[in-house]
C-alpha cells in the first residue's frame, strides 16, 4: 500500500478558532491537523466549495491575513545598513577584498568543515560547460 503524501503548511488562525479546533480534536481523539483537514475537506466538498467564485457567507472574512511584513518598520534602516556595507566593500582595494574573502572562507571551514571532496571545474565557454554537464548526466543515468 503506497504511503500517503502530505505537505506541511503554516496558517494563521484567531485564538478562539485554535481553541475550538483543540477541543474538537480532543473530543474525537484526533490531532488538530486532522480536524482542520477534515473541516477543509467538508468546505471543498460542499456546494459552492471548491472552485466557487466567492467564499460562502459562513466562511467569508473569518480570518484576515496581514500583508505587511513583520519587519516593515525596519526596512528603511536595514536598507541603509546594506548600503553602508556595500559602499564600504567598494572602498576596499581588490587585494583587500580577496584577503577578507579568504579569511571568511577559513572561518566558514572552521565552523563547518567540508565533507567529502571539493572540486572546482572551469570552462572556456558555456558550450564546454554544457557538454561536460550532459556527459555527467548520461554517465549518472548509466550507473544508476
């Protein structure tokens, strides 16, 4: 028997609706996810459910999502910081930028050492790259 496939999602619900879902889950001996999925199945199966042009009156406007980012008030400040960091990087000489990039790579390897082999491959043209990639895909299909 094939295993059921699920998708994990996040939804925003008013606290009273979450409490009601928890009470129902406890009453029927199921999880909150099952209760919410069952409710959605019933809405979709009901007349005017799936593919309906507008939600039914019973469900219209129950939950309203806020479209503003939780970081909206900080966006200007964050953009300013990014701009300063960008300009400071441009003010460095190419040699200093490479030295700092090298230092950063050493730090990254110290924090999370590389696993397995590291390979750097260069190509003279996109066509050379495409031939290499195609050959690797064909070889992988033959081995697999």
